[in-house]
């Protein structure tokens, strides 16, 4: 393949992967605004219809980790296009759903499809992009998700207001079809091992993560001592232990424990949990605070949240376009510290008097810069600390860690808001204090991402793949 053809292929891979990631994150953000009209359409309670969001989140979180090794085994482009096809088809089914059970089933299928396409997309990009441009490519790929977060609330509010909730899910169709048609070129010449990871281990891992996310998100509503939350905790522990046991002896494990021999990857995964907890809590809290304490409408709250996400996207694009020589350590530590500073200011200053221009917007801009840096830094530290053949596995694992952290953050937000006494802004200020502490922990974790020379970890007796540590300059 000529250098020009190689460059064009790499650019196409980055464009399509970013489009697929944009779709998956856009759908996660716009759906919240569709919950009330869906409840009206099917004459269901808001509690029941809230499963429109939960049915997506649980399979998405549960299958991210096993989808990574699967993409490395069967081909990243192949699994990416399969995920996009399933995502597009399930979007159409949701738009045409005749009843709520069909809609919820299609949402679960959509979450499964997103879990397949997201780690495969970044793995595809990193496999096609030259090593010296990979960190910049991660910035552009991350920016696509941030753009979806910025556009989602405003776009969702306008579509629901002007058209209908079903039209929200039709937005995915033309983009999905275009990605499928253009992406066929990437199948030619793709390398793959052809050896799928442990099927039973993949199922156990999915059950363990899914049960954990379910318990964390349902605990605040049903009570931490309720039977089904305790059952979810039990399933998490048992299935998780079984997953680890299989991973230790299977030649192609679903949970790649060998990746954690890379110190940067292990640290990045731990930081990803804290980052997810703070990010998800902050995103949820912003909407709750503005609709409750400031009496904003859902659309106004969505628009008010958009500038921070837009700044995040600009930072990601800037890192990509300018090829800034920032190390993952710098990006994670500085980014988390900036977010901590912004949430600390909000914890100290927010009250029931709306101050969008003088408080919310400046704090959101600082927060957006921090989130953009931390997102690219964590993804870079995780993906670039392993050998190229394990890019998708590393991406899926670190993103699953972020989703689990997100479940913890949402649960903590619900508990703090319910338990903190006081009126007005006091409960929300307490949550911002919590996220400040978590972001400080993430910043300290980022400082542990010290540059390390390339090394080969000792292979286990049963696990053949080796991980290369390095590329952290």
C-alpha cells in the first residue's frame, strides 16, 4: 500500500470511528429528555420508563471489557461495523416500537451494540494511525464523545419540542448507514488473530459488571438493604470471582489480567474509576440543581450544561490538531486538578439565586478544560501502555472501569442529596464537595503515571499474550 493510500485509510478510520462514537454518546444524552413523553405515549409511570436509560447503560457497561479482546481477535473493523449495524437497526426498532417492552428490549440491544463499537472504534484508530500520531488521534476521538454530550441536551430538547420523541432515534439512521457503506473499505487487509476470547468467561464478566451497575444505580431508590440490591451484590461477587478464576487459567481470557502488569495501565484503570464517579455525579447534579434550585426547565438546563461539554470537545480537538506534547501524566493530573478547583468553587458559592454568567459559565469552562485533558490523558495512558494487538482490550477495560465509577458516583449523589439536611442549595453543595475530593484523588493518581522504559512483563503459565509497557513519553 502506498504512503498516500495508507494516510487516506488512517484518516477514514479516524473519521468513521469518531462518527460511531458520536452516535453512541449522543444517544445516551438525548434519551433523558424523551422519558416524559414516552411515559405519556405508553401510559406508564416515570419510574418504569426510567428503564429506557437503565436498559441501555447496563449492557453497555457489562460488555465493554469482553468486547475489547473480541475486537482484537475477530478484527476491529469487523466488530465496529457489526456494532454500528446493530445500533442502527435497534434505533429504527425503538422509533417504531408499538409498546414499552419492545422499546426496552431495543434499548438493551442498542446498549450491547454500543459496547461492541466503542472499544473497537478506538482500537481501529490506533491500529491504523502511525505511533507518533496516536495521542493526537485519541484527542480527536475523545472530542467526538464530548461533542455528542454538548449537542445532546439541546438537540434532544428541540426535537422533542418540535417533532416527537420517536424522531430522536431516527437521527441515528443516516449516520449509521453512511458509516456502514464507507467502512467496508476498512475490512480489506485487516489483521486478526481469529481466536475469540473465553465465551464462558465473557458471560461471567458481563454478568458481574452488569449486576454491579444495576445494584449501584438502583440502591438509592430501593434501599441498600433491599432483597434485589443485595442479590445484585452477591451476583457481582460470585460472577467476578469466577471470572478471575477462569482468567488465571484460560489461554484467551475474557478479562485480560495480564494488561495490569503494565503499571501505567493499572494506574489508568484505577484513575478511570475515580474519574467516572466524579464525572457522572457532576453531570447528573448539574441538571438536578438547575431544575430544582434555579427552577430552569429541562431544556434550559440542557442548554446550560452544553458550554462545558463544548469546551471539552475543543480541548480534545486542540490536542489532536496541534499535536501538543503533553504526557498522560500531565493531562490527567492537571485536568483532574482543574475539575477539582471548579467543583470546589461551586461547592462554596452556589445558592438558590441563579448566577449563570458570573458563576456557572466560568466554572463550567474551567471544568470543560479539565475534563478534556483528563479524558484524553486516561485513554492515552491505558491504550498506549500496551502492545498494538491489545489496543481494543485495553480501551474496553478502562472504559468499563469508568462506567463502574459512574455507577458509584450516581449512587453517591442520590444518597448525599437525600441525607444532607438543609434547604435550597446545601445538599447540592455537599455533592460538589464530594466530587472535589474524588477529583483530587484522581489528580494524585495521575501523578503516579510516571514515564517508564519499555519492558516485557513475565508471562503467566497459561496466558500467552504479552504486554509491552511504555510509550508514555
